[in-house]
């Protein structure tokens, strides 16, 4: 598995706006080869101040292919229109390769 985590430091007064941007977007990920899962994570008190957009892929190659696709360009078309005042700092993209992958029996059955 290949995991990307894009960390966004959003000013608290814009959290709802930022989250709604993801809730209301037209997601094209479900049809992308190699895509597994996408989550937008809100920070909890005492555990940081970044929202994280985490995407899980079957492989690094699947992620790279997506970043070069028309679906990627469409998915990010509105990114430049996000108000600058929402951000307390620039976003930070991190990428990881899975070393272990453990799930509950209940999750494995789904």
C-alpha cells in the first residue's frame, strides 16, 4: 500500500468551510485504478492543528498515474480558488509505503 497525507493548517474559523469543500466536491477517485480510500481528518484538541487529507493507494505507481491523469486535473481545478485567508501555513504533502497492514476481523469481512 502507498499512503499520501496532505496536511493543511486551517485557521479554526474556516474549518467548516474547508470541510464542506470536501463534502460537496465531485470526487472522481472511486473510478481511478489503484485507488483504495480517501479520508479528510479533523484535528482533535491536544493532538495537533492540521487537517489531514489521507489517500490510500494499491501502489506508488497507481498514485503517480493518478497525479498525471485528467481526473486529477479535474479534482484539483478549484484548488486555486480556495481563499488564502483559510490557511495559517502552506500545505505539506507526505508519502509513505506500508510496512505492515493490520485490520480487525470485522473490517476484513467488509
